[in-house]
């Protein structure tokens, strides 16, 4: 059960009369409301909080600021997958001990950017400026894409916008089963719903309020029946006791319900952390055992399992996935070219920072049906 009980809402004056602001407030019911003009001043004047639970007590409704559509910055010395991100939700109540947001976010509240029309304007500009270019976009970078969907109804806005716009493949990334609004519509074809997956023992120990694996895969099955493609994110893969048995059972369970052709793509990434995240994990989640072993500092200033261990974990998961189907589209998230070669035996492109876009993009586009779509 996710604790979505905001105690207070701050509203930026310039979006106070926005239809989404009114919609969200109508869902929140009786709640303490206040207004502000400048987000930085609000942050400065609000006592600091560190725990995601505390950050999830106060909601800020604001206008999106800064660069709206950004390429994922990737990470130095590691291959990136050309993903684009939109920061619509900033903050997440699910409470994963390993959540990188703990090391990034400095605001003591959850932010929802309500002016979705600014996002659509930006995407239309992209279409005009880069005719024919296709990109993958997601909203799950600084929060879960669906955890607040019943408050915002943004999923329906995105479905309507992306229908027939084949320049875009759009992914909702979630650890919830908050899919009711998606199920009211058939997918227009270019919509992917990504579920992070792990053995349940990882969820029990490290993800306080996420849905169980069974709940997530039941949700994925319902979405497949409504025409959506599913992405699976084995991220973070964790070096646990009985890892072989746990990951094998997990993968077999997933594919006892889903078919390989339902899958748009599968990402793999082993547990990693920055120094900032480590401090926050120790403070917020002292019972987590994720940090109690040795790690190696990599060229992007993130700590990872030593390369032989990472390679073994990836090979193990890839092996179980290949036992299901050799053709599953698998990629590694933020990994070095050496580990790509050791595990998947391919290198997507050969430039120093990023892979050649075409090579990587082929992996993603071949499983997603791009068609002129209509909604129910
Ligand atoms: S679901 Fe994602 S964004 Fe939310 S706490 Fe977990 S890792 Fe962080």
C-alpha cells in the first residue's frame, strides 16, 4: 500500500487556475493549500527533509521549468541507449532503498508539473525541427510514471497526444499497478509500459511500497491484452544468496504469463551507487544490506560490483532469458563496452561516448508496432 497521503499542497501562482491544478485538487479533497511565486525561494524557506516518506508528505504543483525534453545524460565511459526524458514527476513515495533520487533531489517535497501542454508544444517543436527522426521518451527518470496517475490522469493525455505520432515511442516506467486509466484505452501502438522486475526477496527487503512481482506481471498481462508492449527492467540486479535460483524462478514466472513477442525491450543493470546515494541509503535505510560488501569505483564515479561479478550476473540473467527465447531484445543500462562484449557479445556502435544511434535504436524499434492508431 503506497502512502499517498499528502498533508499540504503548494501551488505556483501562475498555474493556480490551470485545469489540471483544479483536477488534482478535486482528487485530493480537503487539504491545506498555500501559494508561491518562486520555487527556489520555496525550497530555501522549507525545512530540509531527507527521507522519501517525508518528501512525499507535501505536494508542489508547478509549471515545468528548464529544458523540457532532454537526452538522458548517460554516464562517462559507459554506453548510453539514446533515451529522452521528460521530468513531469519529481519525487516518488515507493521507497526503494537503492533509489538514486535520494542522492539527486534537494527539494523537500514532491513536484508535479501540471502544464502538460508545454510538454506537447516541445514535442511538436521536435517533430518540426527533426522531421522523420524517431526517439524514445519516458517520464520515469525522477519519479514513477504512474504512481500518481489517478490524481493527474496524465496517462490519458499522453495516449491521446502520441496516437499516430510515430516519431515517438513513449514509455511509462512503473513499479505499481496503477494502470486503470491505460486499460480504458487500446494502445495506439507506440506506447510501452515498463515494469522494473526482481526476485520478490529483493522487493521485500529493498522496495517498501512497490507492487509484488505477481501484481506487476498481472498488470502487464492486462496491458498486453489492451495492445500495449511491455518493457522489463532488471535493474538493479542484486547479488543475493541463491541468485541463480531466484532469478531463474523470476524469469520463468514472468514468461509463464507473458510471451516473448509481448516484450518491447529488456534492460539489465547491476546495483550501483554514488557517494551521495551511499550516505543517504545509510541514513534512510539502515537495515538495507545492499552496501555490505566490496565495490569498485568506475570511471563515472559510481561504485559497482567488480567486473567479473557483474559479468557473471549479466550472463546468468541473459542465459535464463535466452532459455525462454534467443531473440529477446536485451540491452545493458550504463555499462562499459567491455562488459557489453563479455556478456551480449555485441557493441552497439563504436564512438567514444555513445553508440551509433542507428545501431542502438534498431534494437528498440523492431519490437514496437508503429502505426496510425486510434483510441477507444
Ligand atoms: S520506484 Fe523508482 S523512483 Fe520510485 S523510489 Fe523506487 S527507484 Fe526511486
